[in-house]
């Protein structure tokens, strides 16, 4: 076959698919997202036809012309379709983009535009999934719409620095560059939800030719740790081993095989003989706390492992009260009560968890991994394996999506153990089935809410009882629980509040960090209850919020007196009349947008008696930085040619921080983005960074970068003054006129003072370091509104209008901000209507993307993005963080709209068609 114009003479192995063959031959523009024909990341042209290469037997492509995204163009000579994706910025993480580009190429005209009606467009692209963008920018690319510029600074829609490589499939992701002599690792999983390993015989597997190592619990370090990563490792319970002799959920690691190929490693796993003693299991989080329930980690020491009560399966708890809730409820004019439930949700980042490790020439361990937190991964590997920090390097290339799911150690520990044992490079890549069935998911929660209000609709009492199911291990369980009950409750003024919250173990797939970090679940219940209370009082839901939300000067109260001192309403600079608090503006913007559409777009409403129309809204507050410290150190340097290099530890996974960091440097130093190069997410080549989570890439790492750039500017100006003063003194001595006293200006060629230019060659290479430590912190707000039509005959929810207003501070890059909000809304719509990790008897049954419904292009309506006019002096140039926040109000706003349409309140998400249909039938029966 010919691939990208070159003859390939290698012979495919029997049964090998085209995707693995192409990557084997070095054509890494072809990505693996599912290997089941569902995601489109592996799309190639076979004799001009777009095909999912994971479904094409490689032998059938022999004699064909195969074209990958890399064969369509190069970064210096893009094809028209690739150019269109760059100009529209039709991507975020970029992992799906090569496949998108190839599919579009098969449909495009000579100018790179795709001319299809809506039905044709969504049908042809239903096999290409994007988890990041919400598809609006992809649609813009297909239509030839330009959204970005190449040059510019802060406030401009500057293009992604790696964009031209991304659209060609030439920007390296985790496994696109691997060392020679690579071995592959596969895992044997448990067939039981809870069992003890009585005996394990690996002799048949070890005897298989090509097998280099078999690992069992006997090879595991006797060190407990948590896969969840935070600045303080003590935030999470130490309840996990690399390999354990007790398995606590279906599919948990039992053994690992290292072999010459993935297929061989998997075959060897099947030859491992294991004798299990099945143990009693608890699958219901309510039952887990009851006396006599099977214990998940009853063998752990509560203090040593930091588990709240292992004898009750409680990993974390918060109980407390301010005021007298019972008395306040008794005196309230209006009281509402309800119980709401949220499902497990998979992150479904298209790049699966993967790591490759090796020993460098100095014998140091190097791990290249798909992670949001390379420095925290390094710290935990050193902890588990007793390694010196100087002997470990962790690198993250561009990461194919995260959403919190890559704030874990899921592959790196096994790779490290295998490399240390074999001395050879080892790679471990999780499959899509692994991701859906074994990787941590969003915590399912039960949220009971009781609210009281006076006759005017002002809150008098609030009681929340929250139960979070952390599954078999407690990674992120405390943080998700405490964060989930904090901003959601603190955003309302209320004299009496009580919160009882517990996170419990069950023998099911672990939960973990997910976009919103617990707020989305708790807010679904609380915002639904506030909406219902507004109906009881008889006031508009927007007015209900206006009367009750916190305002500057109010304490952030949950269930105890607020002892934090670093969380506030932002910093307003002296003399600046722009507020930092933007909630009031956001409420007004969404209310006005819904009213305008309601008055003028009746044509959008489906015709027929079975359709019911409703509107809903919800509010969400979030702290702009995680609590108790988040650190970043950055260096900005310049060479004699005036080219800058930024060394910063934060990772890029579609969050857009790389672009923002370039913009910050370009603005501070009077240069253009193309003259700024990033060196990032490498523990050897950048200063310490806690990691890219909690939306900190701009407000923490960005602050460090901005400070380093400002200090470098000061150094350049001082050096230029010194050079000119020396020249001035020499000129006076020689009788020449003195130099200019104009203010120095740093530009692309050097430092100019009046008509004098001191070039970078004269100034010489220079650098400066900046840092930020994540405190003080402020809050940001998002308000979402929906208008929907509900088909009572089928349960279909059709979104007629979606609008979100965001309190984002000064906008550093408007296109990226819009994309983050749209992507968060799309993920929120998925959680609200479509997505659920389904378990039966503790076993995940939604094990492929065709059964787990990630939103396709057809499922995501356009969202109008509106921005409050705010400025927060705590952020770089007045910006706030805005990556996690847009997700949080979506599900409750959509549920409130369904309630408005049907007259019956949804209490469970996702609101799938069958559940909505049952609601509609109940409404009709009334």
C-alpha cells in the first residue's frame, strides 16, 4: 500500500487492523480513541473514502492509497481544510482533530468548505466525536469562518501556537514518540467485585515466548497511597497498593504482564491461574453505612490511612450547623423538600490514560504520561517506590483531554515497577473499555434538600444531606465532598444552615475528580429546590436568586463559621470602577436573553399538542483557585535574537493555557506570539507547578508567567539604561549631545529610548523567574438559561435556546473563553440528558462508546455566551478562571426547564427519554 504518498512494504500481521499497522509503521497522525469505530480519531482516506482505520483489516488496504492527516498537508503548507480548522480554531485538546480533518476532506470543495444541510452534516459527522469544543468551532471550520488571529496580545483571539501541527496530526501526544526496544504491558482484571487472592500461578504465562515479566501482589511495594493527586498528598486517603491480594471492584488489577507486544501480553494474562476466595460485597451506598455491612477497607488504620470511619465504610464526613435550622423551618412561611440523584459519568477524554517509561543514559527513570499533574505524579512515584526526586523525570506531552480524569496515577505506577524490574522501556495504554469500566468516574450522589423561606421569598433555613459514593477507593473522595457542599451552599445568604455530608466506600468502580469537582452534583439538587421554592412563593426564579445570593461583604457560610481568610470577592484596584462581582450582571443578561427569544422566536417551537414548552435557569458560584495553596514557578528568557522562551510546569490538554501564556509574554515584552516558545510540563525543564486542575492554568501559572515577563522587562530596561548612560558619559566627554530622556520601550528588536535602539545582541541573553502560590482567592459566577420543548409521547427534550452568562473578569482570549464555556455546556448537557455509567451487580455494562452516549454533533445546540463586565485584580490583567465553572449550572437549569414544561419535577439525571416519558405520563395522569 501507499501511505501519504510513500510505499509501505511491511506485511500486516494476521487479524491486524489498519490503525495499529499504520502506527506501527510510524504514521502517528492516526489516533486511538476507541478501536470500535465510534469516535473517528483514527479516520483515514482509503482510495479517497473516509474510513475508520480501526475497523479496516490492514490486509484489505494492501494495494490501496491511504492518506492520513499528515499526508494532506504540512504545517508550512496546509490543505484548505486544515487551514480552515486553524482559522476557526476548530479544536481544543486536538486529539480528535486529525480524524475530523480527514472526514471533512472527503466532503469538502476545493476551498475546504463543506456544503451540507443540517441533517446531512450531523449524519456525516456522527462518527467523529469531540469531547472538548461543543462542536460550534468545528462547524465554523466546516463553513470556512475565521475566529482567530496569528498576531496579538492579551484580549485578542490569538491562535493556538501548536494549531498548524495539530491539524496535520504532527503535534506529539503521549505515545506518538516512544523509545526503541519497547515492551508492552497488559493487565489481568478481577472477575469478582470483592475477593481475596488465595493462590496465583504465573508459570504458564512466564513460559510463553516473548514474555519478559509477570507482576503480582508479591512484587508490589508494601506502600499504601492514593491514585488521586493534590498539592498535599495527605488530602486523599492512603488506601491503594500497586497490586493487592484483595480486590475490591470488578476488573481491579490482579496481575500485569510485560511482553514484546500488546497481543502477546494479553494472551499471557489469560494463562495466569488465580484462585479466589469470594467475599461479601456492598453495592448500595445507603447500606454501606449500616451496622453489619461488608467493609471495603476494614483492614485499614483510620489515622494512618486518613479514613474517617473504616468501620462504617465512611471515608470522609462533614456535619455542622449555623443557626437553628429546626426552629427556622418551623417558623417559615414556605418549605420545600426533595431528594435528587446524580449518576456516574465517564470523563471520556479521547486520549486514554497511557504512559511509557524508560531509563535514560544516567540510569534515571523517565516517565512520559498523559497527565494533568506531572510534578505530583513524580512526587508520588518517589513516595511509592522509595526513589530520590532527582532520579525521576516526568514529562507530559500535549494531553488529549482531561476534565479531572488525569489528576490520577493510573498507569505510571505499573510502568515504573516494570521499568525498574526489566531495565527496558515499557508502555501501558488503557483501552476505551478500561476507561469506561475501570477508570474513576464522576461521584454519584444522593442530595436531600430542605429549604424554608419567608413570605417574601427570602431564605430562612437550609438543610442538605449529601451521600457520595466513592466506590472501592477514596481517591478525591474528601475533596469532592467538601468542595461540592461549599460553594453550592455558600452562594446563598441564609441565617440557618445545616449540612450533613458523607462519602462512603462501596465495592464498585472508583469515583474521582471530574469537571466541577462535586459542585455539579450538589447544585443539581439545591438549584432544583430553590426553583421549586420560587414557585411556592410565587416569584420569578431570577428574582428568587436576586433576593438570596451572596453579595460583596457577605460571609461564605456552609455549616460552620467561616475560618478561611483567603477567599473573597476579588480585588478592585483603586480608581477602577469595574466590579469584580458579576453575578447580578449575569442574572440580568440571561433573563433578558430568554425574554427576547420568547417574544420573537415562536417558529422554533414544534407544532402539535404533545409538545410542552418550558424555561429554566440556575446559578453557580466557584472559587477561582483550589484552597490551601496551588503553586507555580515560571521562567521567561530571551536570547540575542530577541526570541523568548517560557519554561512553565503546567500541562496543556485543551484548557488553552499555552496560548494565554504566550499572549501574556508577548504583551509584556512588546513582541509577537511567533517569537515566544513554550517549554512546559516537564519536571526537568521547568519550575515546580502543582498542576493543571481547578482551572488554575491562567490564574496561578499565568500569574507566574506574567510576573516573570514583567521582571524580565524591568531587567531589559535597566540594562538598556546602563548601556545608554555609559554611551552618554562617553558622549559628554567627547563633546556630543546627551542621550534622550524618553521612557524606554521594549519591542521586538530590543529596547528603544527615544531615537536610540539597544538591540538584544547588545543586551545579551537574560532571564527572570516569577511565581504564584494560589492565594488570596476570589469567586466567579455562571448563570445558565434554557428554553426547551418536551415531547410527551416520546420523552424527547429538544433544546430551543441555550444561553450562559459568565463572570470571567477581563477576557484574555475571547475565542478560547467562548470555547471553554461551550465545551462545559456540552458536557453538562451530556450529563443531564444522555450519559450514565451503568452497573449491574457491581459490573459496568456500558463498556463501549456506542452504549455510553457521549454527545454527538447532533446533540449539542448552539449556546449563546454572554460576559459580565468585571475585573479581578487577583488575576493576570484582571482575569478569572473559567474552565470548570460553565459545567455546573447546566443540569439544574435544564431540569428546571423540563419541570416548567411538564409541571412535574425531575429528581434524577440523566433525564433520558424513558425517564422523561414516565414523568410526562405522570403529569398527564394528574
